[in-house]
C-alpha cells in the first residue's frame, strides 16, 4: 500500500516497528506506548515541516490550478496537485 500511495496518491507513508513482537499482549500495549512516545513525537515534530506545501496558482490570475504536474530536478517522481 505504501508504494501505491506514493506513486498514485502523492502520499508518503511509513511503517514504524515498535518491538520485535508482532502481536504484543494487550496488557503490554500501554508500556509499549510509554517506551516509544517521546521518540514518536520527536519524529513527528521533525518531519511534519519537511518538504513543500502550499497551493499551485496561475501566475496571472492567481486562480488555483487543478492537476498541475510538479517536477523537482533530481527527483524522478512528479507530483500532481489536487483540487
């Protein structure tokens, strides 16, 4: 799903592995959260503002442009603007 969303939905997803246990018992979930909360929040604070965000607008009229292709030199994956 991550690859599909990156290529077709302009969405970059990640998977975070919290421990080597794929299905921890319910009784251990609170401790897993406490063990990883600070690291997760630090990661979110770091990456939330990385990249480009904003609106694609016509240079003359200022109107929003739907489905505009955004290309960045050196990155072989174009992004298409939404509505």
